[in-house]
C-alpha cells in the first residue's frame, strides 16, 4: 500500500522533514516514489518556508488510494485552513 508520510532529514537538533509518497513496507528515511512537499518545524510560525505541499500531486496520490499518515493529515488540514 502507498502511504504519504514524513521522512526526517536535517542535522541533530535541527529537524527537516520531506513529505513523501512511499510503499508502507519501506523504511522511514529509505526509498520513496515521489517527494510531495516538505515541512520545516524550526522555521518561525507563519513563514512561507515552514510547510510546502504540492496540492495537485497530493490529490493525485489520494485518488489512487494512498493513505495519509496522521501527522501529514494534520499538517495538510492546518495548511488548508490558513
């Protein structure tokens, strides 16, 4: 099953997350199909670089049956509300 989840990157104490579409059996930071966006929790609240999601590609993956992880679902929901 394809799942859309976060893959951690960045340095120690400076997290950076890529939002990726991947097979659910792959490791968190392992092989992925496509990068859909990114999330930078260290960036100041309300800045443009904090969360970026390609809504068109996210809608495509959801249409073909990909499941969003709870964290990604929460992030996308807050982005749509803003």
